[in-house]
């Protein structure tokens, strides 16, 4: 009986600690926001935005279409309506949605309606997904400024947010993966293969050509 009397306050303390941790995590989650964009190869967009202070996580996935739980193969073949996309989880106290949108639009070619860089087709086209009027207004402001800066027509659409489907695990954090894979350049670690792909695709060269010093990520690669 004495053992139970001793264990009871210990169990109560543990329970209270668990409750405090859960409340803290819940409160933290409520202060975070998400931004979903499509900018061509999702490996690249994920890599770019995970380097931004205030971004908690960037997740590669698919959205914009109608097929439920699509696979990479299905999306790549077309017909699903989905785009390769990235959902960015961020802390608005550290970085604003508008600033993230500005970084995004200056890290892609928003004048290209046929894909991005070496990746062609609808699945690789750009888009900004919004959930409400306020988000739409911010996106419109950023696109209008981009068009004024480039003095070219910006074709990146603003689309209503749809269900975001997380891509397969092997696509997540691909840019820093250590798994050995076989590529057209021979066997490479994922991180090395990613760098070769990004360079060969001409992403950073085109972004630098288009945006010059305003390109936020080109110098990182």
C-alpha cells in the first residue's frame, strides 16, 4: 500500500509534465503558418526555403489537381492536374508571408508558362496557392511588383488552395541526402547528384540572368 502512495504523486507529476509539453506544442503549432507554392523541381524549392531564417520546414509534394494520393509516377505522366509543389511551414513572428512570396518569385522564372528551366510540362509550372482574400491580395501585390521590375508579363497564377499531398519519403530533403544512387553521371550520393542536376538544369543561371542581384538563392549554389 505504501508503494502505491509513493507512486501516485510521481504519476501525477509525470502526467502534468506531459500535459504541459502537449499544450506547448499545440500553442506553437497554432502560431505557425503555411505557404504553398509551385516552382518547378520541388527538390530545389525545398532546398532554397529551408535556408531561410524563420522557416520551420519545407515539404515536397503535389497539389492543385484532383487525383487523391497521387504518386510521383502518376504526376509525372500528367493527367492528375497536380503540380510539383512545396509547402512551407514558417513562423510569422520571424519572417512574413509577403517576404517569403518575394523570395519565391525571385527564385523562379515567372515569365515561363511551359515549365521551369530544363523541366518542361504543366507539372513543373509555377503557381501560388492561397486560402483566403488576404493571402490572395499579398500574392497579387508581389506578382504586380515582379512584373514591374522585369518589365515582362508574369504568368505565374494565383490558385485556390487544395489538398496538399506529401511526396514520397525519398523526395524529402533530397538535396542533402546521403543515399547512393545511380545517375547519368555515374553513382553519386543524393546530395552530389542534386548539385549536378541543379547546375545542368540551368536554374540558377537563368534566375541570375532574369533577376540579377535580386535573385535570393543563386549565390548559394
